[in-house]
C-alpha cells in the first residue's frame, strides 16, 4: 500500500512531542535504520534523491500469481534537527526522534485497491473493482538503546475500509550510523472485520457474479511475517537498496476463496541518486 499524508497534519505532530534533541554525528542518519530513507547526511535543509526499484511480488493479496513491477524510489526531504518532512511519490509525511530511543512517524496514504485485471488467470472475475481510499498511518519504534541495535515497532493503519495493526521486534546489523547496513523485523498483524472483508470477503452479490462462496470474515489475527531491508552507499551520491517480505496468513484468511495461496511474498532491488 502506498501512503500519502497532508503537510498540515505532518507539521502539527512535532509540536505535540518533546523537543529533546539528539546530537548528530557527521553523516549520521536520523536513525541508523536501512528501512528509513534519510538523504540528509546529518545536515539540516533540503535533500533530494531519485531512482527506481524492480519488485517481484504477489499480484494481489492472497494470489498465487507473481509479477515484476517497476516502482519510483527516493523523494524530497527537509530536515530540521530531529525532524524530517518528506514527499516521496504518493507519500507526504513526517518522522522524528525523541529521547534518542523513540522514532515516531505519521502519514496519510492511498490504498490502491484491487482490480479484476490484477489476476491474469481470471480469479477475480465477478468481484468488481475496489476504489482507492485514503488511510492514516501512525508508527512508533522504541529502541532498547541509543545505537538502535534492537527495537519494538507498532503501526496502526486506519481508514474508511477498516483498521489494521502491526506489532513486532527488529534487529539491525552493521555498525555505521549513516543508514547503511541491513535489518530484519518479525511482526504479527491483526485487522478488524471491515479491513479483513475488504481484502478477503465475498458479498452475496459478488458470490452470484463470481461463482465463489459467500464469505464474511471476523476480526483478529491476519498474519505473521518477516521482512529484511538492506542499504549500501556506493559513494556520496549513489545508494543501492534491497528488501524482502514474507507474510503467512492466519487460518481464517487462508479459508477465503480469494486466498489461493497461504502466504504473500515480495523481493525487490533498486538504486537512488542523491543530488
């Protein structure tokens, strides 16, 4: 899901948080995590990075079809101390560090929805088109110490189509503070019934049109998953990044006729040029 946030909302969040400052080493990232884009090299002001990535991923949630997709990467950022405001494609948001061990993030995004044409094999015929919808995303990470070697993460996604929550633990590898290296996160994901049925439910009308069994899901466990992120700085301008994701669905999701696979997976690589 691609996310987009309003600048007004992004500007209001820091005012609600503590103004404690985190001293930055030269070329130090806001937090030394490969999963968090930071083009500032430890300096305040405007920063721009542009590139693209190639992803091999599940065609839609629950699909057993895979395909390649090219996605833009990078974005425009403004850093001021322990706060970064960013615009990246369809994403406009804010993130900030507080008390050295807290990372907060806020953004509003668009869920791209699902089209019948997402399945080349015709498995979505009769289910109709899902429209794009705005979603508010709030995230917090709490590191066990200031070097961000281990942390806890919590994320909430909420919108007109329901709510989703993610909770997990992460580990960073490497010793640099510029955001290069790699990290791994293990997470548990839960959703309410409205969010569950958006992706895996089948209404009576859809059942008649598609021939699939009518399905109504309740809220609860959605999945358990693991994701890996990698970032390497070739020089002062070029970054190479990579990511991999595996999500194993809970039993209720797996029982849906839409879930032709018990898991969702993605792997991607790309580059970013810093101006």
